[in-house]
C-alpha cells in the first residue's frame, strides 16, 4: 500500500494513505438508521495541515495562461531593484501585488513599503526582529496572540531562543507592564473569528502590532474595509493556493521597520527566489486580467473568476459541514456573523479555511477523531486552547473532504459495537 513519508506528529507531515482505499462507510439515513454496516477504516485522512490544494482544479484550467518560461541566461543576479527598500523584490512582483490589493480592496498599499519573503512565515520572523530591535526595552519583548492562536507562532518566536523576543502566550491574559508585540490574525486561524487587538492598554507596556491577514481574501470572508495597519502580512499560499511557491509579502508603514525586515531576509536567505517571484507575478496578472476582461464584457464568465470560483467552493464545503454537524450532535462548529462585502457587493458569511470543531462527547477531540475515525487533526491545546476543540483543514482534496463528512456522519453507536 502506497503511503507518504512520515515525520513526527507535530510536524507538517503525517503518515497518510490515499483515502480512495477507504471502504464505503455507513451513512446515517434521515430516519436515523444506517445504510451500510461497514465499521472499520483502513486508512487515515489527514486534515491536519492547511495545504491549499482545493484550488488546484481551477488552476489546471489556467495552466497554459499561467505558464512562465525562464531562459538559462536569465535571473542570475541576487539583485532586483536597488532603488527599492526591498532590493531583492522584482518590480513586476511589486506592481502585481499592488494591482491585486487595488482589485480586491483589502489593503492599502499607497505610501507603504512592500517587503517580499519566503512565505509569510519568514516575514513573521523578520517582523519580530524588526520590531524587537527597534524597541527601547532591554529585555526580550513578549510576543502574544489571543487564544486560540495560530499554532506555529510560538515555535517561530522561540526556535532560536532569541535574546530580543520571547513567546508570551495568550494576549487576553497579558497583564505585564513590559514591552510586547501582539499578533492579530483576522480572519483567525484556527477559529475563523474576525479580530482586533485585545491587550489592555492599561498594562502600560509599549505595544506593537503585527496583523497577519493571510485569510483576508474574498473566498474566506467578506471584504469589509481597506486594511491600513502599521505592519500587515499576506501570503500567496492562502490567496490563490500556490503555497509551494513560498511567496509572502509584508505591507509596512515605517521605512525603518521595512529596512530591518529586509535586512533579516538578507541575513537568512539573501532574498527570495526570482523564479518564484516571476511565477507569482504572472499568476496575479492572469487573475487580475480576467476581472478586467470580465468588466469589459470580454470572454470570462463570472463563475470563472478566481475569487468567485473559490468562494463558491468554500461556501459549498461549509454548507455540507454544517448539514452534517446539524445531524450529528456529537460535533459542533462556530457560527459566523454576516457582513457586506465591498468586493462582491453581497452580504455573506465568513467561510474559513479551517473548521474549529468541538467534540461534545469527549474531552480530547484530536485523539477521539484519530482513534475512532482515523482522522488526523490538530488538537485545541496546540492553539493555546481547550482540547475539546480541534482544527481541521477545509482546503484539502475533494476525496478527503467527502470521506471526512462520511466518517463524522456515521452512527457512532453502531460503530462502537
Ligand atoms: C495565519 C497564518 N499565517 C501564516 C501562515 C504561513 O504562510 P506561508 O505559507 O506564507 O508561510 C499560515 C499558514 O498556514 C497561516 O495560517
């Protein structure tokens, strides 16, 4: 049986087997009876990581249009634009990023500095470096985020045991009179909530903010305003699903902070692959051109526009998940308020990239799902939260998502016997 290589349980990669090998599972009928009596699962479904392959079919149709050809004599230099603070960022990528934000209306790029990074993961660390080293504090700055927070922030903050910053835990509980950096993730990973800063300013410590807006795109949430914070992080991984290109960008108000972030990236990787930058610039161009053509009455149909298509996918997955959790009271998922989206001109809900699932019958949702249903997820404690919750990705393959729905809708009483 073919299986992927495993690392340990906390790593990005679990051992998984293709879910097509999973036998048919019993599904609840409307009257409560079950359709089949199969009760074993031969393979795991991995919904632990937010690997955004859900958008692959869309991009398959755009394969030719998005193709880039790079000749052997091209892209040799480390340098891109010495007039820019971020000297390794290619001007075509900078222009594409600005064009994309202007199209979507989710972030203001006017009079801001853009810094490109190897994913927003590198930019998060660059931001911590820049903000901590600009602080007047002699002690390491506390990095905090309101629980449940993105599980990687803690390790990314502490991995080098830096003398300038350290993980400070849940921002809701932060009450020290010391300098801090609060990470505001909105929509939030893992629970999809729309957030603002929470640290009580009465604490008295000097506070700085990093806004991680990885999911502030129309397929996940209504675009309610043009964000214009001091330091905003975006990632191509979650915008279009091209996580493998490893491109993220920061939009920064203060030139000195942008310079320090650039310096950090220079020290850790002397810039960012130009092959990736070229590819991302091309994909953004194709995406924005399709909107332009549509507005001009050209070839594109509305359903073929990326954000329309991807929003429908996310909405469909959420509708199916809600239907299943409505029928099976063992599990519940959060409800989200409606808001008017300035991009789609419609009122809609948030359709987060992850479901923050609550197990109503077991204290440990992660181990319950793993042991009983062979579904790999990330438990609430990894997000500084309650183990009765677990995060599961809604960005995976159709087959895995379908299999997941089947497994959580089975009659658990029958399954236990
Ligand atoms: C909130 C948040 N920030 C940052 C990242 C990292 O993104 P990147 O692929 O750009 O490193 C992720 C990835 O899942 C995320 O969920």
